[in-house]
């Protein structure tokens, strides 16, 4: 089938939109068109064996056994319908379309019925019937020729994907929740699978692909097409899981329409209800939601980590509760096929947060450290902004694998593709840019030859590729301390602070104690011992006793001690006491000695500083954009001044024309 033909059939199905206008919002057209398209395709596929299924129903009618497997065998498919109804016969009885259509849907096998149920088809039938549209809509689809001999599974996939695309565009306020732009998927699949092209072209290839946040299944379809286009004889089994019932129904419908196994698409939350427990895959890809909290599954995730430890999907740590992006990556990495069984590859879309959010010791930093120390991260590709329907922010592909080629071991590729885009003629939500075919090919080619491009300064895209060692992204977060330096003085403020101190308030005569120090107002000491001696004598001269104990001594110092760069260094057990207000933190690359760093970067400015090694933490971050930053000097002031004068002259001329 040529492109015009499948566009024609998609147009036929979408023509129902003209009937729905007024009774349905544009964003809801797909809720009618998609399930009716699925229903009509299933009907056309099952038609040749409907009589055989009916005979099987009659044969086992009075037997108390589960005849599902017999009915599947009779239909020749993974689904069937046990009624004698068709859309044509339903429309022939125009007075009972709703009743007969409901009965027809109820006659499908449980797996097909469940899909239609997730579309909330019963509610749509009721709504269409109430608007007197059900007969017309059903008649339109009854005339849609989707027989397999006219439209094969591959072509039907294109038609259904075209309808999904139109639905996504009509509901662009939520499109990003279930629809990733086709060109983004194509590029992602290229980067994920292209390195294996030679291996995939061999006879008898079998590959399993998983998307744990599969939405409507676009990524799975693209991966399937990429492999089978390269090797039509390849066996590609696609698996997915989706939380949104409507998106799940669309994805499952897509597989049913293409005669693939719809049971591979599981419904539910991948974190709390893993639909593919203990399974591993050759390829994994996903575009999970950005910045979505995982509070609802917090107990399940924490229990998984606590109970299973290093065998948990979420080892070694968890990200902050308000962004579950990295949980998806951890989940996917746990499902890579083991390296000894051929290994797996992962591609995932992230915003910038997983690259650097979280300081040393945080959950995010520990996750990055775990990935890099296991040498799983192959590369990160920075994409243009405004590529997605529901966000204009910058996004990144992460490509990971547990079977790096020898040249890539211990290395990470950073590729800057932010300038590879074309402007859309019409915006769709936040999507204002797209990547064209030539640019997809260019990015794919550059990623494949990244090591060469990074080494060869004469390469035309040398500046767009950087290659780093895994350790280059690690750092030690050191705590730089400086001594607490105090002078001691009696002033109205310090006396007030002393009077409010709890150890002083517990004295028998706190007010008299403070009053005994008033004769010392305006006095300053540069040594603590001198200050304490003078204050003790002043108090004793009034007949009061001098308090003892560590709490009082600390309260006295904190009240009358005032920070001063020239003050006395305070000590604890003979060592300088650090000043919390002067405490600073520095990130030192892993391959650099921290003491050497201190001598070079800190001591020339503050000679009395030291490192508290007990507080040192290891951290990892991947500052992609920083590595591609190119300094652009500001324009000369003379040039700006000349431009301002030219604008002033232009404004004067315009004003002159107005006043004439």
C-alpha cells in the first residue's frame, strides 16, 4: 500500500470528526475514532473464521470447561468474537444499535474486551446514542475496508499511528503524556540500535524490546520497524507497561492490529507492580514523565530497596521524592540482559535534572556514581529545546549498555545536537521545533564516529563532541574550615544576650549577676582567660559566687564573644575550633589531591584554612552544557554607542515627520 492509500483510509476514519463536532471537544475525538477503528480491524481480521468459532461455541456449549484456547485455535488469532453480529448487521437494525453494539463488544475474548473497556467504550456508546450519532458513526466504520488482504498488519500499523498522531495533535495540551514526536523516537531508536546493525542483519535474529512507560507504543513500534526493516526475517518481541488506561488501550490495540502479542503490554505502575518481573531484554527505551513525584509508590520502592539490598532494582539509593525520573532508569538497568548472555542497551529521555541535581552523598549522586563506576553510561546527547508537545525545556538522550565495545570502555561520549533543528510552520503546544531526516542521519553518524571526531581537530564537527573518562565526572566535596576568632567585650547587647542564656537564668539571682558586670561596660579583652578573670572578680566583688560547669562557660563565651579577624583563636582539646559561619565547601576532581588543591586554590587567600577530612563526600555530576560553553566577548562599547546614536537619529526623523 502506498502512502496515499493509508492516508485515505485514515481520512475515512477521521471523517467521523465532522459528525462529532459540537457534541465532543476536539481533544476527545480520538476517544471515539480509535476504539471504533480497533473494533473494525478486529472484525475484518476475524471474519474468515467467524463460522468456525461459532461451531466451536456450539460444540462446547454444555461442557463445564474453559474453552478459551479452543476458541483461539478456531479463530487462528489471539482473540475472537462469539456472536454472529457485525457492524453492518448492527446498522441494519437502526432502532437497536446501542443494544446490539454492546452485545457485540461483550462477545470478544477477554483480552480484546479489556482493551475496549479501557477506552471506556460503553460510556462512548451511551453518549453517542444520546446525541443521536451512534448509527451514523457505526455506519461510517462499517464501510471502512480494513481486511488483511487489502491492508496488511504493517500498513494497518501506519494507519493507526496516523490516527494516534492526529489525536495527539488535537489534544496537544496533554500530548506529551502519551505521545513522543516521531522524529525524536526515530533518532532515539537509531542511537540505541544502530551500533548493532551488523549483528541484527544475520539470519534467525531474535530480540526483545521493553518500554516501561510505553504510552501509546510509538517507541516500541519504531524499534520493531528499525530491526525488521534491516532484517525482515528477524523476530522482534515488544513488551511494555503503562499506567494511563487510555494510552495502555491504544498501545495494546496497536499490537493486536499488527498481530503481535497484546498480553506483552501490562497495565499498572512499573515501580510498585512490575509487569515483567525477572525478565531481561536486549533493548530498553523510554520517555518517562519529567519531574513527577513518586510519593504514591514510596512504600513499595523503599521496601524493595530495604528488603533486597544489592539485588533491588533501585540499588544503591533513591532520588528525591519530587522527581522519579532516575527510578525509571534504575528499573531499566535492572532489566538489561546480562553481559554474559549478550548484554543489553538502554536509551532514555531526560530533562537536565538527572545530570546534576543532588549534591555529593545525595541519592541522585549515588545513582550516577553507581552507573559510572559500573561503566554503563555510553553517551549523552543534548537535544534542541521546544521539541516536545508539553514542555519547551532542554532534553537529553542517555545511552547506556553493559556491553561496551573495547574502544568505549571507561569512556563517556557527550554530543551537542542543540543546533540541529528546523522551525515548525505551526506550533503544537510547546513544540516549535523538529529534527528533519538529514539532521537525524547527521546526528546518528556523528554519534557512531564520536571517538574519531573528538580526536581529530580537523573534523567538521569536532567542537560538537567531547569524550571523557568515567572518573572525570566524579569529585570530592571537601569541607574547608577556618578557626573561630573572638574578642570579648561587655556591651548592652552582650549583657542582654548573657541575661537570656538558660544557664544564667537558672542562677539564684540572674538579674543581680548581670548587674554585677555593668561596671565593665565598654571593656574589651583580646584573650578569653583575661575576660573571664576580670568578670569573675567583678561578680565576686558584689558578694555573688561565680558559676561553674561547661554549660555556663559555653553560654558566657557565646554571649560576650564577638567574631573579629584579629581575635583569639578558640580551641577544643588543643585544636582550633572551626567557625561555622566561615565554613566553605569545594568540589575537587577525583584525580586531584585535595591537599594540593587547598594549597593552590585556598591558602593563598585564607592561610589559616584546613580540610576536615571526616566530612569529605564523593559526588558525581555530568554538566553537559558547561563542557560545550563557548565564551562570546561582549560587543565593543563604541559599536553599541554608534548603534544607539543611529537609533536616536532615526527616532528624531520619525518625530519630525509626525510634527510636519
